[in-house]
């Protein structure tokens, strides 16, 4: 608006159009004009009755209401108020603009339309050709009122309007309609015309709605159709062969429906203009059609998540310009050959039945997922040339041989290297370079030997290190403390040995660790108290982490194996809030550290099959989120702390094969655990054990908690000895208070009490 000078002819101003004969202003384009504030009804804008076109798009009117004064433009044919931050109800007066040809109110997220206004627009705007109401709130309108839309309509866009109810199918039959988009109206139902559907439609999008029914052959009459998107609807039945008649289609997406049967043979012969073809997540069966034209424009191709069988037809390997191929989660078989595209980057062949060796891969490839197949042979050295790799997932195949030495530094872009569940042997290469992006390294369940390569210290982005179920022989890699982002460390089922010593040179080492699994090794010594003190991610879950999210990178999801109820359970999707400590089946000795009680976000704790002694800390009752606790097969003594009954989420409890004594607490849900949770402790009594408790035994802990001291005797003193036996605690209490509470003994009582509560 810099050209707007008062002493010059306004018809020369930018954005102003005048009638050449009368000199009246007939067009005003103030889009992207940095306008703000509201538009009052007495503004001089409304003193331009000859105005025919008005564009106020991409301004900021500060949530003000759309003025009814727009009805002062009786000659207006074009009105664009999109992206201008209006709010409130659309005034009924807008429907008085009977000469409107184009109305665009889209992207005003706080504007709403009620049924009377919608009826007015439909009935009065009989010359309307273009209507765009994207993101306008239409949740309270009756969509059936759209039945009488102008037969002149060529463009209709109602994306994410909150529309509900049944959309009238007659709208799809409008004789001049070229564009209709209804996407993201998740409660909008409807069906397509079943017969005699023919008009110049070029763009049709009902994705993420509840449109349903079968596609009739009449869809093949839309010969001008270039864009067809039915993603995430409820369509059923087979894909009509007439789709092959849509020779102008550039974009076709039938994903996430309930289509059944085979893919029509001609669909890939005639769609020579297609650049996007996706029919993933349906119920399709049979082979991929073997006949197809060269499809020179195809860049995105996905049949993911069906029941397709047979081998990959040769035309897929020969697609010249394809960038994305996803055939994962099918039942495809056969050998793989080289893909010819020089643009292929996101190749997914996972969860099929492919056999043979890994083919030569195109250089630009970034994502290669071929997990859960039957590949054999070695990882080819040609992999060393793939410097753009980000995800390399070979999980669960039958590959053998050694890991190529280059795999530590062949790609600075590499974020995921997953070689789990193969037959790979040799050593892990000690070639991990500085500056890499490696986030996940998983080699679980192979035949690897040797030590952990120290060059992993260079991988500062590493979050997941899973080396479990191999033949690695090393001491505890305390130098991993230097990895600031490490969230999962799994060393289970190897030949690790020695003490788990803290390096003590890194401030708050392992602060982000959520899964720490050292089980089934030969570690010894006491449990590492310093590490328990640093595990901040297990102490609390921040608000961001509470949201249901999985640890992942692109289409790859991190997985892990944990021991639950004595059996290995594979977690295919790791929720970011899951936390686990498993030190079972080692030679740890000494007492269970009180510091574990600070890990309030801990979900699974397994210290079974060690040589731990002493009492079960009563402070474990502070682990209120604990779902599984296994302390079995140790040398623990004393009674089961009553505080454990506060663990309301506890589903698995195993205290068997220890030297525990006294009554089993029965509060809350403790009486639901089976006898196997307590067997092998000859001194335990009470349900569900066969031995009944002595009727003269002390009262349950719940009866002491609020008891006031009588004659100077307080039950707080009994807490000193509670975990390791009631007799000792009661004896100390009696001695203290019957002899006048000597200062030295009172100090011992105080210190012991605070130590038991974890605050000393």
C-alpha cells in the first residue's frame, strides 16, 4: 500500500481496479496487506457500492466478527476472507450477496456456520461456482441442506469442518463439478452414486471420513479424474475393474479401507500418468498384477499391509523414477533382484517370505527395512557404498557371516542398525566414528564374540544399545556413562563378568536410562548404588513423556525382550514410559540398596537368582508404579514388609526361594497372589501358605500406623526392627522406654528410623 497517496488517482494504486468508463472502484485486493484490527460497520470500505471483487485474505483481524456490512456490496461476485483470523458466527447477511460467483472463507478456525445461514447460502447464491469453507466450524449444521447447491458449482472444498450426518450424494452429480474435497470430517457419512455417475470431476477427496459402501463400476465414467483419495474410510467390496479406465489419474489412494479380492489386472496397465499409487492396509489377496506399463511418473508405490502372495513382478524392479516402495506385511515370496531406480530412497519389504541374499541396492537408498523374512548369506560389502543410509533393518532373517568392518562409519546419516535374530558371528566392528547420527544399535540374538567396541563412545546420539543373547565376553562397560542420550542398555545373556563399578567421572551418568538389563551373565559384587542414584528417567515421568508414544525412527519401531513371570517376552513397540531394571541370574550379593525406592517411575524390577541377603527394604513400597517385582532365589531374610501392599499396580510378585519368615500381608490385593509367589520360604505363614500364623503374633502393620504412644512407648521404634523381625524391634522399644530412653540409644533409634525411610 506504499503507492496509496492522497493526491494521486486511486485507480493507479496497487490492489485497486476501476471501471474504465465510470471510474468507479470495482476491485480491491488487499491480501497480505498486514491489515489488523476489526472492520467496523461505518468503515469507508462499505461506501464502495460498485465493488465486484474483494480480497482480504492473509491478514489479521484479531478474532473480530465478520461484519454484516459486506452485504452493502450488491454487485459483489468475488469475496475472499481466507486466512484472516476472523471468529464468531458467519452473519446471515452474507447470503444476500446473490451475485457471488466465488466465496472463500477458509482457514478462519474460529468462525462457525449454523443451519439457517447455510440454507441461505444454498438458496440465494444461485450463481456460485466456487465455495471454500475449509476449517470453518459446521458441526451444528444439517449437511442435508447442501442438496440444493448451485448447479453452476465447479469447486467445493469443505475440509475439516466437523460436519456430521449423511452427505447428499446428489452433490457428486452436479453437472459442472470439477473439484470436491471433504477430507478430515471424521463423523461424516455418505456413499457415492451407484449408477450413471458422469461429470467433469477432476479432483475427489473424502479421506478420513466415514464414507462407506462398495465402489460401483460407474466410477470409471469419471474420465477426467486426476486425483482420487479414499484414504481411511469404510469402503468395502472389490476394487472395480473400471478404475483402469481412469487414464488421467495422477494420484490414487485407496489405503486403510476394507477392500477385498485381487487387484484388477488392468489398473497398472492404463494408469500411465500416476505418480502416487497406494492401496495399503486392506484385505487384498492374490499376486501383484504381472502386467504394467513403464509408469514413468510413478514415485510413490505402496501395497503395504495386505495378504498379497507370489513374487514381485519384474516391472516393479524396473520403475525408472520411483522414490518410495512399500510392500511390507504381505505374504510375498521369491528372490530379490536389483532395483533400477536411481531415485529410490523411505524401501520397505519387511514381514514377507523373501529368500535368497540381499540384492544390490540403489545408491540413494535411505530406508531399507526387510525384517522378518528368510534371507540368507552374508551382509554384502557393497553396503559400504551406501553413504546415505538412515535405517538399515535386517531383523529376524537367517543371515550369517561377520558384520562388515565399514558398518561403524560407512554412513554419517545412519540412525538405526538392526541386525537382531540372525546368525551373524565374529566381532562387532570397532570403527564407530565421531559425528555420526547413530540412535539405535541392536544385534540381539546372534553369535557375536569378543568385547564391546570402545569406539561406541563416539556415538553421542545413541539411545538404544541392545547386545543381548550373544557370546560377548567383557567386563561391565562403565565407559558408556559418557553417552548422554542412552535410554536402553541391554547386555542380557552373554558372558559379562566382574563388578559393576561406577566410573564416577561423569556427572549424572545414565540419567536418561529407562531399560537396564544385565540379566543372565556372571556379574558379581554388590549392586551399583551410584547408578541407582543417577537414574533420573526412572524417578519421575515428565508431562511430555506421559503421552502415549513409541520409541521409533521413521517407520522403524524399537523393540526389546524382557523377562516376565520367568519367561522372555518380546515388546515389539516400546512405550516411552516403560522402565525396567533386570539384574537377575548373576552373582550379586549384599543388601538391596534403599536408593532403589527413589525410582518412582519404575515398572519392572527383577533381582532374582542372585545371592542377595538382608531384609526386603520396606521403602520399596514407595515404587507405586511397579507392575512386576521378582526377588526370588536369593538369601533374603526377615518379614515381608507390609508397605508392599501399597503397590496397587503390582501384577507379578515372586518372593519364592528365600529365607523369609512371619505372616504374609493380606491388605489390598496381596491375597490374590498364588502360593508360587511365596514357596520355598519355610518361615512364612498365612494365606496362601499351608502354615497358619500363631494367634499370638503381633497385629498387622495397618493397626500400628496411627497408634499414639502409651506410657512413652511408640510404634515408630518398632520400625527399626520391623523388616528384619518383630522381636528385635519390640525388644529395643521396650528397653528404650522402660529405662528412661538413654541419649545414645535414642540417637541410634532416630538414625535407624530415618535410614529405613530412605532419608539418611
